[in-house]
C-alpha cells in the first residue's frame, strides 16, 4: 500500500479524522491523544488495532486499475486451486495460488484472508498478520479476517491484541463458537503472561547478579528496618545503573531477549480451516 498521507481516514470503530490527520483528537482514542493515518492504518500514542480503509479519492494512478472480467474469473480459478491445496495440506502451493489471484485482483479481501490462513499453517504468523490487515483494509466488516488475525497474534504471544480482534470478530459474527472459544483462551493467556520485568527478575542469572552486588557491599537500601535517606536513594539510582551495565557486559543475550519482549507487547484469525 502507498505510504502517502491521506486527507481523511475512516475506521471500523466509527472514528473519522479530517484534515491532514496530525495533532487531532480522535473519537476512537482517548481525549487528547493525537495521531495520524499512514499506510491506511490508524496510529497514535497507542496504535488503533484496526486498519483503516483507504479513501477512493486518495488512490494514485500508480495503483492497479479495476481488473477485467477475464482477470476476475482467472483469479477465482486460482483461489479455488489454492483452496484445494489447503485441503491437501500443500500450504506453500496454496500461498502461491492465492498470491497469483491477488496479482490479478488485489481488491478481493477473501484472497488475502485465505493466504493468511496458509501462512499461519506454515508458521509465518507475521505474514498472516500483514494479509489480515490488508483484508480488513479492503473490507472492514469481514469477520473472518478479524478472527484469523486473532489466531496469528495469539501464535505470536500477543494475546492483548488478539483479544481485541476476537471481540471485533464476535461483534460481526455473534454466533460463531470458534471466536468465542478463542477469545476465552486469549483472555486467559493474557492473564497468565508475566510482564517482561517479572520475567527479568525471575531469571536465575539476574538474581545471581543482584546477589553479587548486595554481598559486595552495594546494598543501597541501608540496614534492615531503616528507611533510605536521600543519599541512599542516590545510591539506589547509581546501583541500578551499575546493575544495567553489568547485565549488558555479562549477558548481552539476556538484555536483547528483554528488549524483544518489550517490543512484542504492543496493542488474529479464528481457527477455521474452511476457505471461501
């Protein structure tokens, strides 16, 4: 999709941003939260989980024209072949067929959603997320795309985001038992998932480093049963900096793991194997 700025963007949650989209308050987000719309996705201090549909008037001449009837028919044939490959569990072949269908008719949300399912079967959950975003951008009321997005995000351990998408899928398809089941699982996983800080403090290597600092006379909290003074608090900050430096020097892999966990905790599709 184009990375151009769009003068107006509408979101399936009901929010619309007018003007250039910069520095405005969105009804989708909280009051005072400014943001913008780029690449057809609503973004702010906290990114909206739902891609926005690109306005017709914002499309450039470089984008594909409306496919011919022959292209539409051939794309449908390729999609059907992709579905057959999914049934035969030839997922790489299915990805290829869906991709060819998309080339002929890139405005069909079903093709992206079906390819997302194939990507998930191959363990390419990031690819599944991208295709679900494209499908939702084309058709914001496509419940299966929200459901499959939830499944992909759950597989990436992004359970908070997955819950949002499962709820949206259920809003569009309230009687879908798969969405209900997956939502309950994601909500439970969200409660069970410890924070990165908790993971860090429970790491035996971190505990060993902290124990070494304290036993080495770097206990900034003073004697047991006493409150830290201003100097003690300054020492605490200094000790924290020293601890971070030691962590970086002695175990850079652990630091990188922590950073990866933090990056992954930002706000997929249902486990339906049937293709459209």
